[in-house]
C-alpha cells in the first residue's frame, strides 16, 4: 500500500516535537501577554516548581519567551495538548533533539514524541534508551551536552514544534487511540562562558511504547523559551526588578536570531 511508506514507527513516552523556526531577535524587552496555544510548553524545576515566563511575542504560531535559569537546577519540560487532535512534538534543547541528541532543525522528519488529545506529559532528560533518560540541568556552556558535541549554535534555547496528524484509516485510529509515543526517524540518504547550557545528568527510568504517526509537513505552532542567568536577564531588561539597565543582545543563535540507536548518545568526553 503506497500510503504505508509515509507511516513511521513511533517509540513513546509522552509528547514531544521539534520543528524549524525563524524566531526573530529582540533588542529590548517589552511586557507582552501570552497567547492561547493549542499545545503549551513550560519548564518546571525540581526545587522551584513552574518557572515564570516573560513573553516576547503574542503570536500563537511563533511564541517566544524568556525564562530564568538556576545554576545546577534539575528541570523537566511539561507539554499539555489542549487540542482535539493527536499531535507530534519535536523538542530540542540547545539545538539538539532530546530523543536522538542530534542537531535539530525542528523538521517533521525528526524523531518526535506523540500526545493524544487533552493529554499532558513531562520530559525530564535526554533519551538514552527505550526505558531511560539522562536528566536536564542548568549549567555553564562548557559543561553542556551540546557543547560536548562542538555545537553552540542554539545555546540556551528550549524549542518545540507541534505537528498535527494527517488523517488515517479508521482501523489505525482504533489501534493507536490509547497509545502515546516517540516517532521514529524516517530513512534519509563560541558561546560566551557566562551563558547557561543544559547538562547530561543522572539516569532516570522512563519507559516507552510504540505507535504510528504521520505528521503534516507544516507545524501547527512553534515555541521557543530562551533561558538565561539572572544577571543577563537584568541586562536585557526582562526581570521586573531590573528593567532600567541597558539591553545587551550581541549573541548569534540559529533558533533565536538577532548514532546511538536513534537515541541521544553520551557526550564525547564522558
């Protein structure tokens, strides 16, 4: 059946997606109300709970916000699907796909997590196997997972691209209705020392299942959360208590402009 070649195996844990984005740079922060999003992405730290967001954009198609990073704090990504449809999520931290560990461009052919309608899921680390992850934690760039691969092109960015599902035959809908998973890969022929990054932390148990999912080629929405240390957020006039300081936006970031069996491999120097 010709259609079957478009369906790829999905390995699962909850919902996650990444897609390509052209998030524009912002030279000065101005208070913006967050838009309603069909699928929301937030950061929760182990000790502080939900991390406050400081929105830069009210555009629901390309939502951007700053958040404050706390040194050595373990954190997780919480995604909530508020929509009536099953969605695929490409998630990238510091420009690396959190399932494969490879450089992400938030494309629909990357591995992704899947969320059913009105479902939520937490993603707390780099996926290093079918049943385990290595925790996310805020650290210096030099200690980050991305920098270990020599990639600082999207440092400090937590990005998500949400892809709606293409219509499927009824039998497939019935078979996978209760499944949630990771979509498999389709076959295919210097940041400043003061910046934060995300490390490759301790192993945690995180089982997966397998489902099928065919994403649309266009993303339903894109989200980018830029995390910075408090001092930098003050320089950018983001935090309410220090908005009188001159802004300083000089970094270049491809997601924020001015093969380890298909999972994330340990960083080279580990």
